[in-house]
């Protein structure tokens, strides 16, 4: 089985190209900076930079909605390959082929690159969730326990 789940921020806007032919397929390439849980001794690197490639509608979605700094969750598979560059040197590649991609934070939080501070509750009369508690999870507002499907 070959399955990958990543959560990280885009290092730059996706690069989108279209395949040649009558029905050109969109191909989007972007890199995610995925934070490491632990820092290796003697290393300053705290993130891994993982190349992702999306095709078709997923690529068009990335082109339209993804931008540098946006936090996303990507599900896909690892694919390796190789090519010979213009200098005749064999280059080996490893990419995540995107099967699913989604936003990992609200639009306002994305703009600020932090927490869920910009989230407001829909016009349902419910209290808005409080900001992230530092562990990456939102606090559940008081008074909605009876609405939750689990306890």
C-alpha cells in the first residue's frame, strides 16, 4: 500500500501547466513545508519540503485557490522517477501525486498565518469556537454538548 497524508504550508504559489494535445490536462506542482515533530541534534532544519503534483480538476482547484503560505492537507501516493537533465546528468525525483487536497484552516487564519482567530460562527445562534489552544485543536464552546454526536 502506498498512502501519504501531509499537512503543511505552500512555499510559493502553485506552478500550473497544461499538457499538450487537444484536451490539455492541467498539471499543478507545489511544495509543502511540513513541520517536523522533533529537531535532529545538530540540525537547524525544522521542516521537510515535499513536492506535490496534482492533475485535472485538482490542479485547476490548486491554481484558483492555493497561494503561498496557505495551510493545506494533502492525501496521495509517493511516486519516484528520473530524467536526464540538459547536462546529461541523471536526476532522481520523489513526488506526492495528489489524490485529495483540502484547506487546513479558515480563510482569515490563512491570511494571518496563525490559529483560527478570524473564525466567526454562522448565523445559527451558536457561540463561536474559541481560538486554538496552542495544541492545534479548537476549543469547543460551552452549551453545545447536547448537539454533539458523541460524549
